């Protein structure tokens, strides 16, 4: 019954793409599929520690992305993180705050993922319009 919404935003915090996953899966499981259609050459990739994976970071760097993902505490070889740039990740969190203004999104009345996907689409359209 739980669902995670994974989103990609632009530099202004507007939604570009989102995927749904089950609530018991790790964030990293859908990360590559989420960013696959985008041209990452020269783009900043801001994500939280849930997306810290050597394989994923290598994949981003091979596609030309600039990785700004802090390392987990248990990392054997922690990466340096530009914390000033990382602070811009609040735009993603603000997107979810805007989406939760829609009661149907926040409470998730829909039992099927297909219907909830439609609700998320409508909520994202409202974010772009307002």
C-alpha cells in the first residue's frame, strides 16, 4: 500500500519526470531508469545519500553529469561534496511540498498504482500552471 514517488526537476524546481516504486524498495533501484532519457552532459545531478552508489555515480560520470551526491557514512572512499551547490537540492523537497498541497496526492486514496500515477500527473501539471 505504500508508494514512493521519485522525481527529476529542472533548475527552478518544476517537475520534468517522475516514477513510482513500491515503498519497500531502495531509492537507487529506479535512479538509472529515472535519468535515462535525459542528456546529462554538463548537468548537475543533485541527490541525497539514498542515491549514493559507486555504480550509479560511475554511470552518471560516463554520461557527462556532474555528481553532487554526498557519500554515506559507511563509505570506504568518501567523495568530496560541494555543499554550497548541494543546498540547491531543496528545490526537489519544495516540489514535494507543492504536490502535497493536493489532498488526493497527500492522502493517496487510490489503491492501484495506475490511478495514483494519474493523480501525480495532474498534481505536476498544476505545479507547472501555478
